[in-house]
C-alpha cells in the first residue's frame, strides 16, 4: 500500500519542515505552492518534497486541491490532505 500526503501552501516557509516531519511516514509528499513570496518552495524541494508551483489569477480552493492531487503519482493507493 502506497500513501501520499499533500497540501496547498502559500508563504509557509516557517512551517514546511515541521509539516514534512509530521508526514514523514508517507511514501510521497506533495505540496502545491500557490505563489509564495518566501522560501517555501526552495525549503520544500530541499527536503525532497514534490513541489508544484502554480499561481492563480483568482484563487479557487477546489481547483488548487485538484491540481495538488494531479501531482500525486498514479500508483498511490491513499491520498491524505494535511493542512
């Protein structure tokens, strides 16, 4: 069984390492970054987190959630959203 934990983030540099530690038992970690102006993306990538950066003209949560899930590999059995 393969498990992915994913989240949507923006300007979460001070929290991303703790987020990764709390989900460290998952097989895959994914963050969809929605336009951070801090070091969220670089920190996440340095921790080995699959990080997709996407900016939205008008943010809509359901679209961002779907985009985050699109970044999860097809062989994952369970997806857990952890904000």
